[in-house]
C-alpha cells in the first residue's frame, strides 16, 4: 500500500514528495525497509535518526532528525494503532454451532450464530447472546448470562449467575465469579467460611486479560463498568466496584468493598486496601500501596502511596542520605577532637 493512502486513512499528513510502498508495521528499532513505525515518546528520538523504516509517524511539532519519510499527526500512538489495523489479518472466526463434545444443558438459551467449542460446559439456565464465540474448554455456570458478540478464549470459567454485557473479550484462564475471600474468626483464631451469596456484573465493551480473577460479592454485586480494560494477572476481590473506562494493569490487586471511580488508571503491581474510595480520574502508580482514599484526579505512588510530588521529593532526599551520612560522621569526628582537647 502506498504511504500516501495510509496517511489519508489514519488522518496524517505526508511530508515531502516521496511516497514509498509499505508492507507492514514495526517498532522504531526493529523496523526495516518497507515498514512504517512511530514515535510517541521523545525518549526514542535518537532511534528515529537511524531507523531503517521507510516511514515514521510523528507528532505535529516533531523537529528532530529522522532517516525516514515523516507522517505528521496530532496523536502518533492512535495513528499507529490505525496503521497496524490496516495490515492485521484477524484469525478466522470459528463456525457457528455447538461442537459434538460440548455439554450444553437442554434449558440453556443459545442465541443465533453462537459458536461453542470442544469440551465446553454450559450449565442449566445459562443465556448466551447472539454472535458470541466460546472457545474450547470454557465453563459457563448455572444461570450465567453472556451478552451478544462476546469472545471467550480457552479455559475461561464463568461461575453461577455471572452477568457479562455485550462485546466482552475474556482471555485464557480467567475465572469470574469464584468465591470471595471471606471468613469469620472466633476467639481461638479458627476461621469459618462466610457464604458468598452475591454475583459479578460486568458491563459492555470490557476486555479482561489472561488469568484474571474476579470474585463474586459476599452479598449484592461485584461490579465492573462499561469499557473497563483489565490486564493479565489482576485480582479483584468481593464487592469491589470499578467505574466506566478504568484501566487495571498487570498484577494489580484490589481488596474487598473498595470503590474505584470512572477513568481511573491502576498501574502494574499496585495494591489497594479494602473499603477505600478512589476518585474519578485518579492514577495509582506502579507498585503503589494505597491505604487511604484517593481524591479525584490525584496521582499517587509509593509505599505507602502518597501524592506523586511528595514521593519525588522523598526519593530525592533518600539519594542524599549517603552524603548526609558522611557529613554527620565528619561532624562527630570534629566534636570528639574538641572534647579530647577541651576546646
């Protein structure tokens, strides 16, 4: 495809008179002749000067050296995603129908053009919306509801009465609706299981990564809003509420009954204690340990989590500790000498 055609389709502006043929996309350091790449982060500016790519998508205000033809746009990251989609060939959709080895209850409701793969189990009272694809070895529990045009990859488990909206994507090995981690403790420290009688409810256009666990509520609902994106290996405990269009990155964990607002970003390996309130638009930095409420729009990081500006000042202070230690040792030495001489 000609670069000029790609530029038009991604909303970019081709700079210069050269119009090379493009056959694919690649990262700025891996790209070769005939491929298009992008620069969204200024830290990669040096790689742009020596890239072998035939074209590079850059921002409108880009002014660094580049060995390739430029395509200017106001959002290089979004534009590159559109370019990648042009060259992406999706895997073939499994044919509609129920595989002979699948076990589907006679009273389950199966919509039109649903595909249910080998060795799947669909329990009594389950409802599966039209156009949904369920890959092999998935489990759909009793009275679970799965909306239209969803994709469940192999070995996903939806426990009883889980409700998922339309166009959800759930990746391999994820478990939704397992029991919450709830126990009562007697005077001798013996724990007795508390029945987890609630459900999990998930909105439309949610994508859930591989090996994610979302616990059912102790009572009521564990709720995931519309458009939420959850990375691999995330743990969401019972009665957690996550607002619309929030993002949870790999290995993040949220303890029970915490409320997370709309458009919140929770970065990798962050942990949030239970019964907290995270305001709309807040950002929890990587490895942040949140032990108290976070205000809307606030950016916190650290252990325990604190406002990012305070964290940076604290880190800067830590870097000065070796010099401070030397200075204190020098002062102590001078004091000893003065004491020894009587001065």
